[in-house]
C-alpha cells in the first residue's frame, strides 16, 4: 500500500514540515517519488520513520540517525553496528530516566514541604526556631512520612538520591 505525505504525517502524529525536514537532512533516502515529484510512502517506509522518530525522541543527534539509516540500507553487514548504537543510546536514555525519576522524587519532597506548611499556615514549621533556616532533620521527617504512608518505593528512591541531604532549602 502507498501513502501520501499527509497520510503519513497523520499516522505518525508529526507535521508534514517535520517529514520534509527529515528528508532534507538525509534521513529518508529510501522514499520514492511519483511522476509529479511527490513522495510516496510504503508500509516499510513508515516502519523506518517510526525508527527515526524513536531515535529522535531518545535524543540521538540527526547526524547519527542519518548514519543509522545509511547502515540500514547497507544491510546485514551493519547489524552489529546498528545494535551497538541502539544499546549505547538505551544506556543513555535509562540514565536520563533515572535522573528524571530522582528529580520527580525530590519535587514530591518539595510538594510535601509546601503542603505541610500550607496546612500549618506557616513555613516556620520547617525552620529552626527563631531563624529562617530549614531544620537539619527535614529529610528524615519526610522519610518518616513516606514510611508511615506506605510509600516504600518512593522512600527508597528518596534515600538514594544523590545529595538529597544537601538540597534542604525552600
């Protein structure tokens, strides 16, 4: 089956301009054109474009995506290289996901901080008396809250966030 650029854009949830950009950047050398010069896409082309979108979403630079596509077109002789490229970016993506989960965990800590202050009508509940400095055991208070509310996975992550004890502040 063949598809127009508009159909492919709708199917993949991207703009026609994005497809044109991919083509201009050399990511779509496999796309055929009809007698009028319009792009004609096959099911296989859509599969390859999903790969491009996935790599782009994973933060792979356009030049590396172009290299990947060229390797794909070269066939089996590049299987290991393509696999290694994917594994490298998988590792990077997992590290980014972990960092984002840590950030989210810390954000939830700050939400707890503000929720408890709002409920008390003052932020001073988190301060050392007669100062505007956060109490030294604030992280332990939050850890206790997580434990008491059964949020054990969150507690484990919170306790292992790099430098969480030094983040204090407000």
